[in-house]
């Protein structure tokens, strides 16, 4: 992959790349991969260490869970505007700043002696939220040939579904042997290395015509999406939720978005031009992303591992066994499939490959549903691999790519940023809705699998809706190969 690429003058105006510059694409990909791996460790390496943190800080599970929620909420909110800030002041500068904040957040969390201090550390780490979309934009500037970009897009995005399961295993090992602090120090080391690599190896690019940020629009959009995310997290508590708070936050979210729309209509340098929000390339892509995440995320990251560990209705596995039978093969399959999916999307069409992945995800979840009564570990393993291939390795890759290739040339950072927010919104909705269905059908502990089955059926229905909305996404002609 040690290839040189010289930008053509005809592309300089839209990408902001200096004319005549030669970039070694292999070197750039290595730097961007390091950044994405550093972010993924922040997202997934801590999961096996949560019990260790709980015991070490004398906290409750709910308190530690709240620190995780804080990280993902922070990541979603920073994703809304940092890619656009990169368009304005320089993408390398913004990415280096994000990675440096990631290091700072890891250090604060490693030194944490209380839950509030850990909470602050995780929020700071969340500033790295748009790492993957920003890396994809930087790659797009340098690689204009569709098939090559599709392949490299898959390589970079594939780690977003888990680093072959090694991240979780390493997190568990470090926490067991050296305490949860060692997990954060390891994250800090990788993030520091990524910071140096991006600063030294990645070229600087920006949009020449973009010279101002729409900070009033940023504030209103962050309030709107932030209120909605907090409302979803609260609703996910089901019977224990404060539904008055949920209703109030939903009203705040709607009012802030209405003000945001009005502000963008009047702004001379909007964060998001309303004409772009009205286009199918924007709302259809975002809607498909939200529906896809809502339909599958809690299935693979909640219901299936819970079923595997359920001693009454499920397989009675330990947490470690559950990871080996479900999450690790799921992550490995997604990692292997990612580059293939990216190239297929550029060759045969992003829409076709996306729908192939979504249909495959539906089939994989249905396979789980019909085979649950058999309690077959090999079938559980096979279904996890299939979801890894179809969702993590295909649908997730293509949806990330669509956010980049469908974004308008004068504002290339806006759709990837909103799409990153859509991924997080869908993840929150997934746990709120699918677990609500599970609890409604079969509340409390039971030897009956009906609750798990109901939650998965709800996921299949939502995924079917995602297939329908995917037909509304326009074809990204410039990003697909012409035979």
C-alpha cells in the first residue's frame, strides 16, 4: 500500500489540498489507523474492567454505568461540530487536538480516586468522538479513485467494530493483573503515539472557502441532540425512569432544534445549510443509520451476551466465555469483512451493498431467534459471526462511507459529523426500545426465553424499516467506479 498520489488541480478547490503535493497513502493510512485504534480502545477496552472500577472506587454499578454514558454522550456531541471545525481551521490540527484531549482524559481517569473524577476523565476522552469520520474525510482528500478509497475506507472503519476482540481481552487482563488504572495508562500510551503519528505523517487540509464557524448553531444543535440523548438514557431505565424528566428533555430538544433551523436559515456561514438538511442525501442517510443501529446494536451488545450468560433461560456462560462465543467472533468477522465491503461498495454500488448487509443482518438475527430453544453453542457462534459479517463488516462500513461521499463539497464535514451523531442516537434508542420490549413481554428473571425473542423480533422489524429507507438514499455517483 506504499503508493504515492499527487492531487490534481481540479480537485484542489473542493478538497482544500495544496496543488502539486505528493502524499504517501500507505503512511497516511497507518497514521489514521493509529488514531482510529486509539479511539476504539477508549470505547471498548474498558468494558471488562467496569467491575474492577466499581470495587476499587467503592461505587455502584449504576454510577459506573453513568460514566460510560457520559463518554458516549460526549462523543456524540463533539461529533456534531468538530468535523466542520476541521473544514475551517484544518483537519490535521483538529484531529491532533482531539487525540491530545484523549490522552489528557485517559490520564485524569487513570488518576481517578472517585467517581466524579472518573466522570470528568471520560467526558474529556469523549472529545475524540468524531475520530473515524474525520479520518475518512482526510483519506477522501488524498484518495479520489473509487475502488482504492472504498478498500481503504473499509480498512480504517473496520476497527470501529472492535479490534478483533483483542481490545476487550487486553482490558480484562490488565484490570485483573494491574488494576483498572493500567487500562487507562495503556489507552493513554496508544493515544499519545497516535497523536505523534498524525502530527508528523498526515498532511494538513481544509476548505478554502470556509473561514468562520457558526457557534450559535453549534450551541443549539448540541443542546438539542444532548437533551434527546439524555432523555433516551433515562427512558432506558424503564420502570425506574423519571418520565417527567424524559418529557421535559424531549420538549427542550424539539425547541432547540426549531431555533437551530431558524438560525441556520439566517446565518451567512451556517453549520448546516437547511437546503442540505432537506436533501435525501442527508435525511435518508441519517434515518437509515438510526434505524440500523436501533435494530441491531442492543441485540449484539446486550441481548445476545445477556442470553449467553443467563443461567435460567440461556446458556449459563461466564462473562469471559460469553465474549469468546459472541463478541470476539463478531468483531473478528467484521474486521475481516470491512476492506472487502468497502471495495464492493465502490465497485457495485453503495446502496446495493448496504442493502445486502442489512438483509444479511435480518437473516442472522432470525437465525438466532429460531434456534434459541436448541441452546446450541455452535449455532450461537455461527449467528454471531454472520452478524459480524453483515452488520459490522458491511452495513456499518457502507453507512460510514455514505456520510463522507454524499457530503457537499463546500461543507464536507457536516454529514459525517451528523452521521456519527446518528450512530450514537441509534445505539441509545436500541437499548431503550429493545429492552423495553423484552421487559414488557417477560419482566424479571425467568427461565422463559420469550423476552429475548421479543426484543430480537423488534430489532428485525426495525432493520426491515432500515432496508426500506435505504432505497431513498441517492446514488453517490462520483464515489462509484464506472465500468
